[in-house]
C-alpha cells in the first residue's frame, strides 16, 4: 500500500538513494533537508515525479506534516563536515531527534533512526555486537557526532517506553557509493578522487586502522527491511558489510581499480580515530533476513565510474 514517507536528510548521499527507492516502490516521499552537506543535484532527477516533494528545512526546528513513516537521516556524516560546526551537529542529532519523535508521536508514524557504528567509539570488542556499550570519549573532537547519536538513541528508546512510539534504530557502518560528494572528506571518496586526479593518496597514520565498507544499495535494502519489520523489532540492529580492510589495503585496491599512478602519502592520524571496526550482523540476518551482496571490488568499481562521469561533466 502506498504510504506518505518523510526522509530527513533526503538530499544527502544515503537519503537521495532512499528517496529514489521509496518512489520506485510507489510511495509519496517528502524530502526535508537544509542542504548543509546534501545538494538539490542529488535529487534533481526525482523532481519531475508528482509523488516527490522537497522542503528546505532544518530539523532542529519543529516540523508539522502528516506522514506514515519517518526515516531520520539528517546529520552530516563525514568527520570533516560534522566537526565544522560541532554545536550544530549536536543540535541536529538531539533537537532533530526530539522534533521528529514529537512528530511521530503526534501522527502515530513509525520512525527509523540512522544511528552509527560510532556509538561503539574506539571499540574494545571485535567485531562489534549490538549488546556492546562502546568506548566513547565524551569531550573529544568526534564527540559531537558520537555522543549526539548516542543521545538520539536514548531519546528513541525513551519515546518508545514512555509514549509507545513505534521506533526502529539501525547502526550503520561505513557506507559508500555513487553520489558521495567529491569533497565529502570520507575515505572512499577521498581515495577515489585523489586516484582519478593523479594526486597523492592521503593515508592518515600508518594506515593499519580498519573499517568495513558497505555498498549503498545493500544499505538501502537494510533500511527498508528494518522500517517494515514487525512492530516488536526496535533494534538497535547493525547494518554493514563485515569484510574488514586496513586503509592501506583500501588504497591499494583503489589504485588497482583506477590504474592510477598516485603514491601513498602519510598524514597525521586525527584524534580519537577508531583503530578497528567490523559489524556483527547476525541480528540483521535473523530479524530482517538481510545480508550485504555487493563485494568491495564491484562496489568500488561502480563508485569509480560515478566519479569519472562526474568529472567528465565538469570539464
Ligand atoms: P550526508 O552528509 O550525505 O547526508 C546528510 C544529509 O543531512 C545532508 O543532505 C544534509 O544537508 C542533511 N542535514 C544535515 N543537518 C541537517 C539539519 N539540521 N536539518 C536538515 N537536514 C540536515 O551523509 P550520509 O552518508 O548520507 O548520512 C546520512 C545519515 O546516515 C546520517 O544521519 C549519518 O549519520 C548516518 N550514517 C551514515 C553512514 C555512512 O557511512 N554513510 C554511517 C553511519 C551513519
Ligand atoms: N514537534 C514537531 N512536530 C509535531 C509535533 C511536535 O516538530 O508534529 C516538536 C515540538 O516542537 C516539540 C517536540 O517535537 O518540542 C517534542 O514533542 P513532544 O510532544 O514530545 O513534547 P512537547 O510538545 O511536550 O515539548
Ligand atoms: N582516512 C584516511 N585518509 C583520508 C580520509 C580518511 O586515511 O583521506 C582514514 C581515517 O583516518 C579513518 C578511516 O580512513 O581511519 C575512515 O575515515 P572516514 O572519515 O571515512 O570515516 P570514519 O569511519 O573515521 O568516521
């Protein structure tokens, strides 16, 4: 059945793919975004669809609309961008969650929170299961994001317990793909852009820290499966691809797939950069019947071809 669905952060990387998917499924989609890191260009191809609407709005302010489902994705995700205005990042996670939960409560909507593997901080448990409470610095440069997302999770579970709001919380691990901003600052887009331009590949620290990279189409499947799961399923549920790479391995793979002559250049490791990260995904598998399908080679190849086309247009 067709639903009215609100996607906050809908003009961002993940949000734009989600809007596209929900429209393809026959829903009415309201994309709310303040265009801090997202762009109208990401959703320009959807503008002609009469079931699609874009609203410029900052979720730290109240929003009165009538919808059946809310995907709360509004929040800058790249460390470079979320550290640019850390107070606004916290407000977005905390005030944004309060406003969207207030909205969900008023209209009886199901609400999904795009939480993050960052709630685990620099983890002492590996891989990270949902029952692990994390190791997070409350006062460091990443805290505005990590603690904001942790507080948002608290708000979701308190609105659920106190007001009976139907909540879904997913913890997203590093996700990449087409439509990442070339200046996004996250590692996959940085490495690909540098490789395509023949610039040095900037490895922070010794490059032995690990991440596990999920391709965007897999992640979107997981978000939709979680939103439409039975009411008893609240999460938190990890969504990510458990194949773990060091940043050196990622750089080598990008160089191989682009055929670039770029050299590796070591730069200082940012403060509190987590050393290792890999999701345990058995909960997503049993509760959502979800598993990632796109391997890193295929996903990187698609992302590289997206950036090649983007740069060809700019010339
Ligand atoms: P993104 O930066 O491309 O998208 C975020 C969107 O939110 C942008 O369009 C931005 O303009 C919008 N936004 C920011 N502050 C806002 C505000 N106050 N009001 C309205 N809109 C606002 O990042 P993304 O990768 O698409 O991430 C989307 C969500 O998923 C974020 O909440 C992020 O924390 C979460 N997440 C992403 C990843 C990942 O690897 N991509 C990992 C974990 C969690
Ligand atoms: N809110 C909103 N849209 C709505 C309903 C509420 O943006 O449709 C905001 C409202 O500004 C409020 C917040 O959500 O501050 C929390 O709402 P709740 O009903 O939980 O609390 P209260 O209104 O009592 O502060
Ligand atoms: N990183 C890097 N070079 C870059 C950007 C990031 O080596 O140009 C590293 C960063 O230090 C981190 C990892 O890549 O260890 C992932 O960084 P990203 O900003 O993508 O996301 P994070 O998982 O740290 O939030």
